[in-house]
């Protein structure tokens, strides 16, 4: 891995310090597992480090980081072999992850999100947790806005069926 210039290194550290928490929150809800989220974030930050000198710093750095995170997740999902067998089924109830809000509701949401296919999960997390619009999500996922709307509609139908009454507290975008 190439080493950054001192000023780029400092800017990168500041960016990671400021945004790692939110990026981890996204990684956690997309990956559905604390350890997978840590691995996903670490891999994404390594890719971001290499690309850092080419990134415009303002909003572009954050958008690029999120795009790298999502594409890394989706490509890792494609590469996993069906012969993989997890050593241990991770129980989220024992985790000390606090993405904010009601803990029981978070656990229900995390469990319901794990049931969704990866792209569907990414759409829901980006829209409802991050508050991004359809066009931005389409750009992140390299798809069309109409595909994002379809994924969102199908995902919400599945989540509503799984979550029952607790769903109303979940489905309002953070930044309308």
C-alpha cells in the first residue's frame, strides 16, 4: 500500500475520526453482524486510503466512502461461496452496539434486515438510516432510480410483515 503525503495523511485521519462511527453504523445494518461490519469498514477504509489523493475533500469524500463501503459489501457477498459454514451463529442480543434509540427495536430491525437480500438491505439502510434520496442511492449502487424505488417498495413490504406493530417507529427518513 502506498503511503500518503503528510498533509493527505492528516486529512485522512481527520475524516476517519469524524465519520467512522456513522460509516460503522451503516456497515453494521448492512452486514447484519458486528464482526462482519468491522471487517467491511476496515476493508473499505483501506480502499479509501489508497484513493484519498484523488478525492475532492468536501462532500465528495463522504459520498465516495459510502459508495466504497456499499460496493465492497456487495462484491464480498458475490464472492462468498455457498460452501461457507459459519463457525458460530452470532447473537446480536449480546452485542454492545448502540446505533441510537430503543434497543429492542434495533434488534428487531437488525434481525429483519438480515432476512433481506443485500441490495434491498442497502437501499433501506441508505434511505431510512442515512436519509439519502433515490438518485443518490441509485448512484451508490450503480443502478437506476426506478430500480431503487422497486427495491425499496419490496423491502418495506417484507420488513412490515416481519416487524408488525413496531414498524411505524422505524420507517420515517432521518432527513426528509
